[in-house]
C-alpha cells in the first residue's frame, strides 16, 4: 500500500466467539499425549494467512449492503465448517493441561470476525508488514488465557474479499500441521470430501513424552531470545524465478531455490550488521527442517504435531561469500539428518538433546554472535486451497514474532507459480536501512517498495 493508504487501513473486530466441535470427543480420546517435540517447542504460534477475492472486488461502486450480506453468508459457512473440522482435529479445541497432556473436552477454538475499511486490491497492490500483521489474530492469542491452541480471524474487505488468518500453538502444530488443518477445513467448507484430510496422531508413539524439567526447558528455550527494545522493521522482498535461476548459476554450487535465496539474505544481513556495529562477529543461521521428510521411511504429511527441528550453520562475518554460505547450509542439513533423529530415538533422548544445546547456548548468550532464524514454506502447495470460492489470490506466512523480534526470515512460494519466492525479513531499523540497499540484494530481488501481489503489476 502507498504511505497514504497505509495510514488509512483499519481493522475493526466486530465479533468474537468460541467454536466447538460439531460432535463430542469420545471419552477415550479426552487426554491427548504430547510428543517430546511438542513438549520442547517454544511458547509461540505458527501462522498462515490466505486472501480470497471475488468477482467485482475491484468495483468501487459495490453496494455496502451486498458486501455485508456476503460477509454474513461466508462467515456462517466458515464457522459451520470449522466446527465440523474440529471434530477431526479435536486436540485443537482442547486446552494444554500440563506439558504432557492436552485436555480434549471440547472447550473450543477462538473465532474472530473483523471488517477492513479498504478494498482488497488496495492492500494487494503494495502489501506491507504493518498492514498484513493486523489480519493475523496473534495479538489476541498472546493476550488470551494460557492453554488455548487455535485462533482464527476472518477479515472482510469493503469489496467483499476476505482474508483468513490462522494461529495455532506450536505445542501441537508446526507449519505442515497448520496447512493440513486449513486444507481439511477448506474441503469441509466447499463440500469437497476429497479434500477433507483426516489427521494422523502418531507423534507421541514415535517420540514419547518425557519428564521435561524447568531446567531442561531453560536450555531448550533459553531466555536470550531475540526480542528487542529497539524498533524492528519487517519488509517483503520478491525474488522472481528468472532471477533465482541467475543466482543459482552464479553460485556454481549445488543448491535448492530456497538455499540460494537464504544464503543471499544471510550475506546481505551480515553485511548490514557488520557495517552498523563496526566489528566482525560469528554469524549463525538456524533453519527449520520438517522431520517428516527425513525419517526412514518418511512420515505422512497429515501427521499432526510439531515435527520441526532446527539446524545451525555458522560463519565468521569476516569471511562471508555466497558459495561458502550455501556449502554451510547444505552441510548443516546433512549433519542434522544423521545426528538429530538418532538422538530423538534414544531412551535418553531429552538428555541427549539438552546436552547438545549447552555448547550452542554458551556461544549464543555472548555478545559476539549474530543469530538469524529462517523458516520456509517453499515447495508446499498452497494455492489450491479452496473454501468453495476458488483458489486464493495470495498466501503469506508473516511471522507472529515479527513486530518485536529481530533477524527473522520467512520464505514462501509466490502466487506466480514460476518458481518465484517471497521473503519476509525482519531486522533492526538500522540494519534494514542498509540491507535493502545492498547491491547484491538488488541484483536479484524486486527493487521497488512493497512489491505487488497482483499479476498485472508484476
């Protein structure tokens, strides 16, 4: 959005209610056991935001009463299908009782309805972090009673378009679980039983829960987190398919699209940090891994839980070259695949993981390290999620931590379907000022402010 439009956009919450499963959860399923991976997950949320436009969404003469009628109809459809979906995803309607169990007594999920005072196309022309984050119910999630697991926000634009924002606690879900849940919900809303996914609750049998002490949690989720007192800035960058192909060719080293873009962002962020601080530090990039894909045999995509691990790649900031960063990323995932799964499957899994964290924490709590965290939804099919209104116009994964945490990167495939990647990057304001002007970045990323989602603007 333009600076003028950015100031004008307002999101007004008009209702909030609890949606319960359409059928009661059987007694033998009332206590859902968390897996070890669920237990050690940080106290934060996975988010996904989907935008849907309709015929006539660009008509500024669209009558208000028609939009209100459409919003009411869509909202009823969403709530009824959400209730039906929670019968299958019953733990999401429960409450975390302790760090071992979810009480699945059908407490319900939080559903919020909101109105946005602009056209959907006005936002999509120039989306920015401050506007987009208002459409995700993260603030509501953080202010709610502890133990709630699922928050949904349906935001209706004046043209009739809608944004669906979903937040699920990492105590029960990773990004893949969020996608599985939304897909099943969309199938129920559309009446398409082929798209109604049935979850697999196999996490606790694969990785049994342990007695996780407060001391262990301190090592696994240390208090040095990346929250900032200084202002952080989140900006969206678009790397178009042909530019990524050119970047991969320039690397002269094997890489995936995501690895190439991650390495470039890491390099440019390090350059900005080093220029502002005046010193070279050790730079560590932590990247998420879907454990479902590296187990033997691989786990089904519909496995519910937090099946995410993180591997760390490190490089001294005095020696930052793209080829070297890509090699570090590839080495990191190879080492992780060999060692981490073995530790998870040991009898003393918790002790092994905790012990492996101690050295890393000793490094990270020093002031001589810059830590970056990257999550990716690249190569995950998202643009066929149909609630009965057609495919989404845009899907994005802005981090729930973005407003007040630094050094975050979220990658996702763009709507163009040509291999393009969108990146949400959160840095301190000082680092962002240098990062977005880095010549290496400008060679491969869109060079104009707030790149458009609308294909006519690409």
